[in-house]
C-alpha cells in the first residue's frame, strides 16, 4: 500500500470544530507513509508531502500578544517532525479513517498554560491572515470562531511569527502522516 497524500480540510458545525482529511468524490481509506491504515487513537506526525524546502512538521508557537504558545505553526526545518497528533472520530462505531471522515485533531501534549490541545479555529481580528488554526478552549482564545457549517482547505501563511496554518481558498497544504510510534 502506498501512503495517502492529502490536503487538510476542515468542516465547521456551529460551535464544534472538526477536521476532515480531504474532500473527495469517493471515500478512500487513509494510510501513513509506511502503508499502514490511519486509525483513531494512533499518534502521527503531519508532514508536508514534499520533503525539503516545503518545511517540517507542526509545532506550537506564540503569536500576536500571546503569553502561551497556542498557535499551530509549521516548522521551517524539514528535519523537525514537530509534535504528534491524535485523531478522534466524531461518529462512533468505526475504526477506519477515510478521506471524508469528520475528526477532532489534538496534539498528544499541551502547554501547562493551555486549556486543551484540541485544534480550534481562531479568527484574525486584524484580518491580516484570516482565521488560523490554534489549540485550546474559550478560556485560552477569546477569538475562537465557528462559521456556519462548511468545508475549507487549510493552507499556510508566512508572517513574522512563523508559518501559520490558515483557511485557504486555494493552494491547500498537501500532507502525509508519519507514525509517531514507529517512524
């Protein structure tokens, strides 16, 4: 089995933010770079599908006036795996994750200053980048947003704080999943 190359997309429902690995006409099972199926509860690094100048894995960083690293950033170095994530299905009963599975994504660890490691969408009140991906809860981010139910691609935006994951109308971030336990 070959690894699945996907774009990060997200689905937003009212106040619940869930992430979908991709939007496809036909649902396909998702595999890691070793050819093994992605499954709920497993831990994986999210890496760019192209090795090298595309950068490395995902990490947390401080942005704006934040005192706590709550923003999901892509590391600029291709040799950095970043922080592993864990996927949780929003619909019970299946262990298979496919390209149209609604998921919660959370880092396996969180800073002590954060309420949660679960990914959320944070609104850009300055409208410089548009909404970006962060972690935490309402206590951590007063700007957590949840637009009406829709699907959006996740892209990247470089600014002075790092490479943010942002909502993107075009140029989605193409990724692969590396098993964090047996990479």
